[in-house]
């Protein structure tokens, strides 16, 4: 069986590394190398990096409708096209190529959170589970018929996106394999998407900033949902900070937006609209991440201590 895999991001890279335990991947398609990080160094996608380590054939087309690229795919005669976290709409010319259905894994219970940031939105909204869906791709974004769905419990107040993604990837790879097997065995129970449609668009820059005026649990969910990348930003005393992990603290006498070290509990807290959050991990621009306690020792003077 010939399988072509489309993907780009970290989640997709982890899914690919799990998926090759079940399926032989004939070809990997990922986005071209692009500038990344503060130095804007040209770098491959996580999927390309993983593919090279796994010695998989990988291509990085700049135009998915290029006739030469399309002919390469057609000549390969894949049985399946599988996709996860690719980051670009797949044209009909590609969707029509495989013998069986082109399948996509999406980390939401579709039609909820259609779009680019379903995991982040689940954190921001303090959901208690991540939805998981494998569906048949069509020309509309995340709108195809469903093959499989499941849920993964998580704790947005105590886990970060970086901690949850490996668990999602294992389930996602298993679900893609199960969907392939069901379709080949003619046992798939295809279902239309039902329920209210909601969207998870790309993050706007302002959404990447800590918002102390939010409910303190939602503030924690935003911080943890942005960690480790891009990181929840905060300007403090002219310094650019990234808060990388937080947990709820509860009621405390701290002003909105103020960072305070509670000496008795040895905790760094941030005042929010209806309570405080504890800062577990924080990073000053240009420095390595440190604990809230170490930040307080290095950057807070005694007048800010309780």
C-alpha cells in the first residue's frame, strides 16, 4: 500500500513518527524551508527534519498546483493521502489522486474549532478535553464527512500545549491508521458533521499577550495554551517577558497586572480580575526560562515582596 503524508508543524512531525510504526510512507510533502526565530535563519519544517532522520522521501513544493508536482503524485498512484497540521488548503487536483479517500486528522470535535488553532482555543476556553477527528478532505476547510472521532481529557490549568501535544499525536496516528484499515475493509461508518460550527482562526498578535483582566482561570489557559511557542507575552518594567507556565492560585490581595512574590508561600503571582495566578515558568527576552521563584530572586526587589 502506498501512502503520501502531508504535514508541517510539530504535531504533524510527532504523528508521522508514530504513524510509520503502522504504515509504510512512500512520500512526505511539507512546506518549503522558511525563516524562523529571532535570527530569521532559513530552517526546515519539523516534518522535514523528522523525515530526513527517518530516511523518508520528502518534497517541499512551493505550488501545490504545479503540473510537474501533480504528475509526480499521479505517477506514484497512492492508495491514500493522509494529512495532519500541513498549514495550507489542499487543491482538488490533489484530493482526486488517491485510490481511496484523502484523510485528515484534526484536533477538535468537528465542526467545533475548524481552522488553524484548535488546540490553543481549547486551552483559551478552559475546555476539559481535546477533540480528535479523522475526516475525508474536500475543498472546504475541515468540512468533510467524519470517519472517526474521540476525545482526550486534559487540564488547561495544569498542563501546557507542549505537554499535551505528544499525547494528541499518539492518538492521532492510531486514529489515522484505524481509519485506513476500516476503509480498506469496507467497514467505515461515514457520518456528516453535525452541530454548531465554530472556528479557530490563526492567532492575532494581540492574542499572544497575557490578559490579566480575564478570569484568572482563563488567563492561565491562555498562558498554557501558548507554551512553549509562541509563548504568552508580557511587558514588565520595560522588559519583554514570556510566561511559559502558570497554575491557578485563587484569591489574594494583588493589584490587576502586578507581579508579586509571596514570601511565605515562595510563589510568584500575577494579579487578575478575580484572583491570582501562580507563575511557574517565565523567560526574560534573551535569557533562558527560569522558575517563578528564581525570577523573583533576580528581578523583584524587597519593596515588591509580601
